């Protein structure tokens, strides 16, 4: 079975810090994705499962309201029945299930777009660089680690390559560096510390380890660090980083 | 006397070019078509928060005869300003 685009998934690392002091990086967390879509306008959130059996889990949500304050809410799943949040979310920061679903769990804005679908066996999704705050007097550089994984059960992605999309979102402020090891668990003491297991950070296309010529076999994954540069006194922005995953399949 | 054998009496298989077995060889040539290039675009939401400011607290001021005291918010003591 050939690898398809939906087989290629970006996952969080074990340590996605909530501030500039805690550990950053580590091994892959194959339960938490780093891709989702914010509500197109501030909205209550709706959750439901594709299975009527999902009635015991809660979904812990963190996000911001229209005023920019961080809000939290714990929502209890009720099988396939829609459950609506009390709070109105302008954006989502993290969403994590207390336990994996029997079915796929959909998170959607009420009356707006779908935010994400949490697949069976996974726990949720998050936004990298949680609460990343600019400094009044000095520039700042933050490092957080994510992974690209081939979830195909049998096929290999040959020539697996990462290609940042230029001139979109925060492309001018975020570069990336592939770790010099396939499933490396490297972490740094905090996200202001540069990782050592990366040859270079850049914004061009780069193949996976080793030497940019590697492959992603079934269930194989490659870690890479995101480097975000913040200027002193920079304005707040809600944006994104866009990166393509490419390769050939048989 | 020349003998004569009617053609119909000669087994066909003895005639040159007649009755040869035709061999048909079926060859299976392996050919693959790859799924081609897989290209998927991933959008990672990222936010940047501006400088966090602490709202100014209430300022307690005591004025008397042209002199002004304020409460130091750290020490909670009156100091001449």
C-alpha cells in the first residue's frame, strides 16, 4: 500500500514547555500532533466521538478568549452526542484527552470550521511555542522539537524531505534543523538553549538523516528542531509555520 | 509403371511445413509504476505574545504642609516623595 499524504504526520516531542524555564525536546510523543486549525472566528467548541462508547474521557482545553487571556476548560465526552464548551475560544493552545478514544474525536468550532480530529489511539494536539513572549529590551531565540512520522503500516517513503513554505506565516522568523539521528531523544534544559545535535538551521529543503538522503520506513520518524527568533519589543501575532513533507513511494 | 498415391492418402504430418507445433511463449515482464511523489503541506499554528505589562496598582498618597508621602508597594512603608 503506497504512502499517502495522510500517513505523514507531525507529532510533538515529550517536552513542549509552557515557559522559557522548563525542559524542551526529548523523544517523540506519538499521541499529540502539532497541526490543527484555529476557529475562523471566536466560538464555543464542540466535541463528539464517532463511537458511542466514548463516554468516560474528558478533553482538557487551553486557549485564549477574544480578550487574549488564557482560558481553560475540561469537557466530558458523551459518545456521538455534541458537547459544547462554556467558554468562547478565539484560538486553541492545547487539547488533551484523559484517555484515547474508541472512535475518532472531533473538535469543532460551533458554527464555524473544524479544529481537528483526534484519531483513535491518539490523545490530542497542541500549538508549539506556548505563550512565547517578546522582551522589551532584547531579542530572544526559542527552540522546540517536533517529529515527522510515516504512519503507513508497510511502505517506505523514499527520499523523505522537509521543505519549508517560503513567504507564509512566520517563515521569516522560524527556521528548522534536522537532528543528526533518526529517533533521537535529545532535549535541552530550556527552550532558550540551542540543541547540539543539529548541524545547521535553515529554511531550505533538507532530506532526513543520514546526510539528507534517508528514508522513512513504516512507522519510522525523524526529529527536527524549530528555531523562532523574536525581536525586542515585537508585536503580538497569531500566525503559523508551514512546512511540506515530500518523498516517493511504491 | 509409376505408382501413384493420391495426396489424400499421405499423412499430413509427413508433408513438409504441415503439422508443425506452434509454440506460444507467454512472457511476463515485470513493470512497476511508483505512486509518485507524495507531497503534503503541514500548517503549524504559532503565536507570539507581546510584552506583558503589569497594571499599575493603586497609589496611596499622604500630603501635609507641602510634603508628600507615598506607600512603597514592596516595603509597605510610607516614604517621602
